[in-house]
C-alpha cells in the first residue's frame, strides 16, 4: 500500500477510506453530527459504498436490521429511538426516470419532514426539489489499483 493511502483524512472536506470499516466509521461519525431535517445526497458509481454510508449512519441511530439499498422499492423508512430525530428515510432514485415520479410518491413530504434525516442514493434527478442546505457526498473508488480505497468528498 502506498504511504499516502494510510492517512484517514486529507483535508477538512475529503475523507480517505481504506476499507469497509473506515467507511462505516466515517458514516457513524457523520450521523453523530446530524440534525433534524438534514438531507444527505450520496453520489458515485455502482459499488463505491453509498449503501455502506447509509448502513454506518443507521448503526449510529440503532437500526438493527440489515440496511440494504431500496433499489426496487425506492424508499425504506426506519423509526428511530433518538431523542430528536424520529425517522430515517433512505431513498434510492436509480430507477426514477423523471421528476413527476418523485412528486407522485410524495417525495417532497419526506424531504420536508423536520423530525427526520434523509439519505438519497442517486440523487441527481431530485436536485431541483431539494433545499439549498443539503449535504452532498461524492464517493469515488481508487484510481491507483487499490480495491478498497475510497475518497469521500463532502461538497
């Protein structure tokens, strides 16, 4: 492994993950800082770890069930026993073809629930409906042939 890849964090807005556990820890710590109404948009190619981030955040909130990407159901809702945040909405918009589909499933109601946090995989189609204060995490795999190396850019 190259020396530069041993660092966990390179700047304030870039996190380096060398394995599944690093990504889970990053997401867990991200969830610790979450507030009601936070919306996390997870961008990246297939297999970069978007769902791992959702799992790590879910772990912080005490979600016991195995969190998987809601690719076919579009949305999974989790009731939380957190003091302030009562729900976690996990969207996967990969199969959504247009903005009307989002509107028809009540997407705006979910993203405006101030007692929740929202995690959105494949968010591109939803950006025009989202508020300006979203948190975008752009995840990319290694370009230097190290399979588990990821960069998580917080935009």
